[in-house]
């Protein structure tokens, strides 16, 4: 979740170019800390690339995996793979050089790409929660047409939010830790603060509310079905257990994503609402890297909480 020049840019002091925003261009951390951060971000990137590539390869290799629901998992894996490549490479090189080494265009790309793929992931998880809701609560099955339309809307929605800063509503600028770029959380210009407020409402609060609503009803439906389990056939009971297992997996995926991103969201809001004095480079870098690590977790959940690959007949969702 990450920010272009506002329309009121001419009336307010302009920040230095992204390549010069680190005070004095002096390292903010010790040499040993930069080496540790480089190792950490390289590990996150490597795991993210390998794990998400595995999901994509398995989906391509086994026809049984090519289901409408699994298409959403592929979409998440694709966005996580792109984050692992685009969102890690620039930061890794900067860690090696102990400062941000890219120009203004590189900063804009870093902020835009990380924001875009992050929003794609959370919106896909939101749609996946809704899909589980209509499947378990209303017993409706989606088809490929429904999945492709939903994925198209997800990308268009994400592009709309991340493209706004490129057109002047907020902007992308160097973060406090100096190793990556994001939206301008610190600006007090009404044009920028209005974007930040609506951005959090549209890309964090609304998805979380929708996911909570869907899973609340799923849990209620599962509980009610359990009460009449004695009156169901063995085949129906087996199906209900399977749907419950799938719902648990999706819930774990969503929880892991939110746990990884919430610290970053909190720090960003602290900066936005005037508590930037509490956010030191050290405080800022921890949630930033923790958020990036979410790209490596989801594929592990997909694989180890789903049915084993075995002979290739079953994996993820049937």
C-alpha cells in the first residue's frame, strides 16, 4: 500500500527528489544493519519467487487444479510474485549501497508497483471470502466467466487507486527509512490527506468489513448445519466438512495477510495524523519489511493446508 504531485504543489514546499530525501544522504543505519536488511529482503524475495512460482506451475501442470476458485489463488500468487520481483529488487540494491540509489522515476515505480500488487492481493482475498460465502451460505457455484470478470474488476479497481497519485492526487515519495517509496503519508495538504483517508477506507477498511461479514455468516451457517448433521446423508456430511476446511484455509490466508500489513498501516496512519515524531527509521523499516514478507506465506498455506499433491489428482481446491 503505497504515492505523484498534488494539484496544490505550487503552493507548498516541495520535498527533495527521491534520490536526495535521506538527510545529508548519510546512512540511517549501521553498516551491519544494512547487511542484515539486505539478507532479510533477499530471503523474502527468494522465498516469494520460489513459492509463488510453484503454485503457478502446479496450476498449469495439473488440469484438475484449473477451477474457477483456484483462479483467484493464481491471481494472488501472480501479484505476490510480482511484488517479490519488483518490490524487493530496488530495496535490495539500496540496502547494499546503504541508501536509496534510484532516481525519481525509480521511486515512483517502486511505490506504484508495491501499492498496485498489494491492493490486488487484498481485493482478491476479499472476493475469495465472498466466493466462499455464496458457496457455503447460499450453495451457489461460480464459473470461469464469473472469476475472470471479478479478477478484471480487481485489477481495474487497484489501478484506479494506485494511478491517482500519478495524476496529482497525492504522490509517491521516499519513505522514512530511505529504502523504498510509498505514498506521501506525511503531507498536510488537504489534497493529499483526503486521498490517504479515502485510500484506507477503500483499500483496507471496506475489504476487512466485507471479509468479516462473509466469514461471520459462514461460521453461523456451519454451526447451523452441524446441528442437523444427524439428518444428512454421508455424502452431504463429507461435502460440508470439505467446505468447512476450505473456509478455514481462506480465513488463515486472510488473517496472515492482515497481520503482515496492519503494522504498516498503523505506522502510516501515525505519520498521516501528525505523530511522525514517533516513527523513527527503525520503527518504519520493521513493518515495511514485515508487510513484504506476506508474499512468502500464502503459497505455504495453499500447499500445506490443502490436500497433498500426491499423484497429481488433487491439490488446493477441487
